[in-house]
C-alpha cells in the first residue's frame, strides 16, 4: 500500500470524479469474485470506484479489507462509493503520475 499525501489524494479524487463504479458489492458481500474483480480492475486502470449496494453500514470496514487483500490504497470513501488506487508495477505501464 502506498501512503498518499493530502495533495496526491486530492489529485486522485479529481481524476476519479468522472469515473463510474467498475465493481459493485451486492448481497453476497466481499467474495473472492469481488476481490478478483477489484484486483483485475486496478491492474488495468490503477484508479477505480467500488460501489456498495448492500452492507452500506460496513462500507469503510469492507473497503479496508479490499485494500489489504488487493494491495491497494484507499483514496476516499464518499457515501457508499470507495475510490481505490494501486500504482502499476512497471514504470512504463503507469497512467497516473503521483
């Protein structure tokens, strides 16, 4: 997990503003399938949104769990939507420069 400064966090929030959620957590909760989808989405996009349709009261806790399992950084939880970031491993694959 990458530690973000407040300036980096603000920049990532701006970049995520127009993004649509790519992963939706439903009635089954955070399953292996959801974790796999988050991992693949982060590998492809670096910055994603995860929407909680169920388990809304546990959104922050479940987001922390997702971050740990996917080695992602939580940018912010806004309502029932979480913004996650994971920098690409290879320098040439990085779309977002911090």
